[in-house]
């Protein structure tokens, strides 16, 4: 069992780490403290792990249950050496919105993302075999930064046309509250700022309903109607205990092509995560990068195969580890168990599904922008020179195509647009231009995984 990373030695007296000491991944505190830390990890990932499936139109109960199973798979695959929580990836929200806008169902969304999981798994095996240089060769920082940026900014119309109009004043107040929480709160509370924003918005919507009655606005559709901001009728009907709703994936080429570019963002997230954990624990984890990427891919394949969302490593939980100095994987096993239990409570999922549209408007204004700006963070960390036209031209063209939803009609039944077309332009544009560029423009750039720890620590995931 020790070889699987599920046997831990007690750290000191099991109560608190000594001054300057850390609880290593193969150590633990007393079991009550370990379960308390596990609960803290669950709260830290609440904001993104519940908002993401709601925004993707998937079952939040199934999402949280599969995040627990995904975390267990990841811990077993990495032999307990890379403490991490795997939750629903926000990078796919734009993909889901694009697929649904063209008439795709939940099965088509999960089918497209299942293929992304397969590609991510194969990419992990390739990194395991050939090393991190294979990532750099195909996707230098200028490319990964541009792709992450266009994935985030592609979501702007979703906020502007779907969520914000449902209750603009609630959206504005939630945006201000969440912004203040992210900036002004300290330690653990700053890590759960998105969750606190959701709670604030929930309470505010209830108060406004009591004081002003129903609101006249679009409620999930284009037509304005009278409706309650916070509709809890589904919560009353939901059972306390029950299984989430499973469904099989369905595969369509057009949807798969829209989803595939997100592989780049997930590889960047995993690379940054492994580097950050290695720096904090003082252990060299570079040889675990391929395993971590492959494990993330396998966990996403399993989740989407039953109708759940894809998963990625969560930087919020890195924040919890940094604050507590406890890197014990036992705490993550406890968090995985809690997630499984939450997934078996439909009433809890109904509370999440009832989040008012105006609240999501205020949250997503910040969240989507943060996802996009993480692309700029990758550029900064890698010191990408945007004065160099070899970097500037493909990134500029790809981002405008991705953000503006530019489309290219190939045949009557097939066209490329938005995220997919923008990513193709960035990758192929960079490599083609590099092949023809004069020697003085071809400067050597650092490896992708040598400068992305700040990306993952500062990210909310694409996952905050």
C-alpha cells in the first residue's frame, strides 16, 4: 500500500508542524485534523467546481462526485508524491457555450471533451517518454499564452448576453463584492473569494425578492418575463440522498474540433501546478509531469464517459497548502471522500443549480477575464517579447479570431470558428512564420514548465 502513496507516518505530535517545518506528502497530522484540512480543501474548490458545471449546463452533483473520484485516480497514479485536487475545469466553459449555441446537447458536449481527455492522456505519455522538451517544441510560451487568452476572452459574449441582463444591479454588486474579497481578504478567505461572492449574491437576490418582488428581465431566454431572482422550488422537490444523473457521451466532429484547443491550456495548467508543488515541498517533481498530465487525462475520460465535466489540477488548493504548510496527500484523500458524499445529495445540487443568473453575471465578469489574463501571465513569466513580429503576428491574429468569433466556412456542413480557428492560426502561424523568419528573429525561449509556477499559483483556473 505504501507504494501507492496511501501509507503515511505521523508528523511530530500530529497536532501542528514545528516552526519552519512542513508536513510532507507522505506524512499526516492526526486523523481529526486531517479530515478538517480535507473539508477546507473542498470549500476552497467549491467556487469553480460548482460554478463550472452550472455554466456548462451539466449536473453539479455529478461534477462534485467525479472530482472526488478524479482526485483519487490522480493520487494513485502519482504514487502520492504530487498533492493535488482535481476539479471541474473552467477552460471548457467557452467550448460548451459554443457547442450548445450550434444546437449541441449535453451528450455532445461531454463527447467532445472526452476526446480532449484522450489527447491529454496521450500527451502525458509522450511527455513521460520524451520529456518536457516535446511540449516546448510544439507549444512555446507565446503559443500557450495566446491560446489561454483567447479561450478566456471568447467567453465575454456569454456574460454580456446571457447572465448580466437577467439582473444587472445584482450583477454589478456581486462583481464589486467579489473584487473586494479577492483583493482585501487575507489567507484562506482570499482563496475562496469566488465562493463568498456566490453566497453574497444568493443572499442579496433573496433580499431583493422580498423587498421589490419579481423582476422583469430575460430568464434563460431572449424574452423578458416576470420571475423571481432566486427560485428555490427545485430545492424543495429534490431528495436528500440519491444518485446524480448519468448519461453517455455523443461524438460529433464539429464539436470535437471546437474542444481540442483546450488541451493546450490543460497542459500548461498541469506543468505549472507540478512545478509550483515541487518548489513548495522542496522535491524535484519534473519526472512526474508526464504522469500528472496522463492522470488528468484519464480522470477526465472517466468523468465525461458518465456525463460529468472534465477535470484539472486546482490552484486554489495550492493556496490552502501554502497557507497551512501541510502537503499531506492524506488531506486530499479526505477531501475526495467529502466530495463523493456531497455528490450523493441531490438537494445540495439543487441549491447550486438555483444560483440566479444575475449572480453568475457578476462572478463571470471577473472569472472569465481572469482566465484570459492568465495567458498574459504565461507571456510575462516566459519573458515573451511581443515587439518581435514572429511572436506578435500569430498571437494577434489568433486572439482576434477567437474573441470575435470569426468563422471560416470549409464546406456546406463544416466550418471552423472562434476558439478552434483561433488556436489553429496561432499554432500553425507561429511555426510557419518561424520556418521563413530571418535568423535574428528566432530567439531561444525558456521551457514551458520552467517559468509557469506563478501561472498556476496565481490562477483561479481556470479554475477560481
